C-alpha cells in the first residue's frame, strides 16, 4: 500500500491528505510509540512537501502544536520531543505557505493574496500562541539547567566508576542527557523567531533534529604523494557522510524521554532543513527519499475509518 506514495517521482499529496483526514483526528488514540514515530517522520518529510500540501496540513499541525505547548501556569504536561517535532514541521510548512499562519497564529504576513486575510482580527490567536511560546521557553530553560547539572554529576560518577557495567550505564545516561540538551536547544532556536508579528520561518538546515546524527564533512588531505592516486572519497568530498544513518533508533529515544521524565515543572517530559522540493519535476533527491521512506509503516497499518475512531496498529 505504501509503494505508490514513495516511488521516485511520486507525489506526497495523497499520503498527507490521508494523514490529515484519518490520522490526526484520532491522534490521541494512537499508542505513544506510534505517536512519536509519526511526529518524527512528519518532521523529516516536512522540508520536501509542496506549498499546496503545506497549506493543507498546516491547520492540523498547529492544532497539535497548541495541544502540546502548555499555557503558562496551567499545570499541563509537556513532551519535549513532541514539541521539537511539531515546531520543526511547523517552520518548514509555514516557510512554504507563510500567510496561512495569519489565521492560525494571528501573524501579519503580507503576500498580496486574498488568503492574507489582513482585514480580519486574529489578535486573540496571536496572544494565545505567544503565551504558549513563552511557557515552552520557560520550561525548556529550566530543564536545560537541570540537565546541565545532571551532566556534571554523570562526569563525576564516571570518574568514580569501577566496573565496566557501571561505566556503560553512566555512558548511556550521558548520551541521553546530551540528546535532551540538543532537543532543548532546538526548541529555543525554533521558538525565538516566532515572537514577531511577521516571523521568519526556518526553511533550511540550520536546525538538526536531536535524534539525527550530526554529519561532519571529511577534510581531504592537502598533500598528495607523487604517483599516488587521490582517493575517490577525498576527491568528491563525500568522505563518510554517505555512511551516516538515521540515528540511534526508537529505543534510544525512549530512554531520552524517560531521562526527561518529570524534569519540567509541568510534569512528564520527553525531552534537516530545506531540501529539494517535490514540485516542478515532481521528484525528490536521495535525502528526501530517505525521509519519506520512514513513513512506510503508517499506510501499511490496518486502519479502520475515522468514524469508528479506532485504529488498529500492529
């Protein structure tokens, strides 16, 4: 069932339409691990969506974003990874359809099109959205402080550890803390530009999702011995980048969420940029295909229709 959506040159429109109509309305009924898988996959394909698809699904993304961005002093819980995924998706979709956010978040973006809806008053939406952004930032900064303190404690514990097993456990805790800090840094980087009436939406690779490996381009040697061929990897600058995978996987992410559990005062916590679009010629590059391939599992699931409000996931 998934193949028609992810073949080279295929449009993502049908999948996003299906997601928008049948999955988002019953998102709360999905198991927690499926929620996270879906949000992470949606974040990874968002740089490759078409403008018309971005405009179509933005309302659903904003709805979920507001659900997981608590109001100040509300006592609502915050899942940091959910917020990171949704903010990243929001930025990349809004970058392609900026004036759609006027009626969703109360912004004042002028494109000269009737869809700007500048004559309507959305100030209450903007007040609510900014309040949620402020609350998220406060929670994130408080969590970062505790994570930083925790990292110092991990370093002390590592120095005092005797057995290999103890060292391995501490190493895992440090990795989870590092990922949690990356999540928090990403959230603050993405909330900052959203406070303006005419915000600047991120549509490039300036934010690297916390579960994605940081890719470091190899630096080819500048000295070549006489009579020795230059290695192909050094010649084309690819180095080890092609070998980079998708991150540590779901288990690592679950451990990170547990590490962030209860750190925020709100309660339970859990802690790539613009690629070539799928428009014009309709194709995607290798990076886009990798991102879309992560969604294969969802169309393959056995799902009942939305009216039944039940989704069968195996």
